[in-house]
C-alpha cells in the first residue's frame, strides 16, 4: 500500500565530554471544557478525538518534558503539544493545524533548533515513537519518527550490521537522515544516509499518510531527502544497513601549539587516503573543569578523528605519518568494535546551550590552514569551544540511484564551529564564530550543509545556500504542490514558490 488515509485527521565540557490561558487564547481555545465560541471567532479547538497520545498545554504536567530538547539555545513554547504515540496521532495533529492554519513543527531530540516556536504553534513530539525493526536478510531497518541511533545499533550490531550514523548515538535517526545524514565514520565509504533510504511514511499538509518511494512519487522522494520537515511530518523510514562490525580508529589528541604542523600535514594526507578512511580535525578549548580529562583540562588542543573500515594493518600504515607529527597528549586510535564509535568525537552526553555556525569549503590549502589557526587556534582572540574541518569526497560526492535534494556534493570539507558558554558571553562567542566563517570565506563554496545549520542560519536567504539555485527552485515548486500555505514553516524553511 502506497497511501493510507485511515482517519478523518554551565557550560558543559566537550569531551565526555504564562501559560495555559494565554495559549488557549492564541489558538482559539486549544483544550476546551465545552465553553461557547466567541462570536465571529473560529470556535473552541478541542483535543483531537481518537488521540492515543497526550495533548499538553503550557504549565500542565508533561509539557516541559515534551518540549525539552538537546540544544538549550532555544526551547519551544508552543500553544499545544501533541505527544504522539503513532502515525494516526501525527495525522490528527496535522489536520488540527490545517483547520486552524496554525504552524506545526516536530521534535524528536531537539539537536538542531531553527526559528522560535511560539504560542500560535502546535508541536508534535515523537519521543514515544521509537519502534525499530531490523531485517538482517535484506540488510534494512525500519524506524519510527522518534527512534535514536542507539536504538538502531542495539538491534543491528549483534547481527554484524550498522547504519550510516552520526557522531553520537543520541541523535534522532529521522531528522538526521532527512537533513542528509553525513556520517563521520562511514560517509566517505557509503555516502549520505539519505542516499540509502528506501521508503518514507509521511503525513502531508492535507492530513494524508503516504508511503513515498522513488517509484510512486519521485519528486516528493527527492525533496524530503534533503529538505527535512518542509514537506510533511515523517512517521517512519526504511533504510539500508551495512556489514560493518569493527573499525580502526579513535581520536589522537595533540597540544594546541602543534595545530599548524598537524593541519598542514592533514591537508596533504587527505589527498592520498582511500574512501574507507573518514576523518576530521578539530581545534578545541577544553574547560578548566574537574570533569574534563586531567591531561587536557584547561588546554587548547587539536583532535584528529579517525575511522578506517579496512584491514587493521593498512589503517595503521595510513595513520602512522600523522602520529609522527608531534607527541600526542592522548592516543586512542586502535582496532575496536563499531559500538565504540562515540568516543571518536566524544560529543556532550547531556543537553548544552551550543551556538553554532557552518560553511562548506572547496579545498584546504596552506593559506586556509593559516587562516583557520588564526581564527580558532590557541592564539585566537576568543576561545571557541570547537571548530572542526571534516573531510568529504568519496561516496559523498556521488549521486545516489534516486537523486535527492542533498546538495553541494563537490565540496571538499565541512567547516563547523560550536561554542558552549553562559549568557554573558554569548555576544562575544557569536562574533568569534562569525569571524571564523568570514576568514574562511576565500575557500568557501558559498553553500551550507543543512544538518549543521543553526538558529543563526535560519533566515530564508541562509537556507537557500543549502542548495544550488536550480535545486532550490525545484524544492519551492514541490512545496507549492504539497504545502501551499507553508504549514510546515517552523524549521529551516523553504517557502512555496
């Protein structure tokens, strides 16, 4: 079946690193007790009949947990939360929003906030939709909208299979994949996660639940893979798994004073490595905090991140020249089970207020290295928590069998900066991140990778840079077809043409 329509609708360290009355007024009375509608108004808006999950108002039990996200820079404050239990609940929420012309958004983990979500909006929380099914024979997984990568890996790795996950298992599978899904461990070998999606279950603005594939709706299949939540709310996806159970890799940590030597060696090294080698380099400032590892506490460091999925002896030979650049503070690169991949990047384990900026680089030249070290190295005017350069190319540069909106495949590297700080330091941090992007502009492609774009890159103009002009125009035409009123606009939005 290709279509279903069954209902009527601190600063944290890096390593290890009001209320109900106002909301009901805005939405015309979201949860009512039978009070009459105001004359000339839209009438009371009731919790959808048949809802299996919960309808939550600001100030009521369960609301704060439902809107809580990983990135604390921005917390949604919708007038109504639908804590969905299944695809039917998502349909009900979308139909309710359509009736009211209220914007509707979705939240699984909240790693990538964009525009503010206010009292005029409905938010669908998919945190309770986490079913995962692995078919080892077909090498596929099917996941619901709220599933995390850890849920997939718990089921796939015992069968010697894995998906194209990100740097941490706590990221949601669906949002990550539909934004492209750039795996820092397996991307160069297999491509973007979006390239390997087989089917998508999607609720469009008309409240219909569709199963979308490259055969039954190639244009919608194209747009959703790379356009995220702009064309509907995804309730589940099916995607390919790959026979990877071990890797040779980890992180090698050098003192910040070795940044120039390491980066110059790295830019030459990446020109020679096979596609089975994925890597990045990050300039980092580790807080002087008891929770930080003692050898790194309070230091400016350089983290070389390695994931090689070929023979161990070949991996050792490939990494040897970089190991010889300087004496490491820590060397954690070794042969290990794939389940150990989170230690490569050591992303924060809990929620943090992370301010971020990104760009795509065409190349990493000697001059680019000098500019990057000046902007984010040990002598930089402001100590940004992390600035990473990630190697692209390989399978990431190739189009999949079914073309998608994941764009700028000719880029050589991603540039991603993130800072974690208290409120008083936010202006200085934002200025420092802007300086990094500005100084690296001579080597920028002018494009951006959607999944790395932040609250400071959520304007219509900024979002358009995630796509070449012809792709952006194509997406706007698709938007006009499936969401002409831009119901799904509380995101990195693509407006209808």
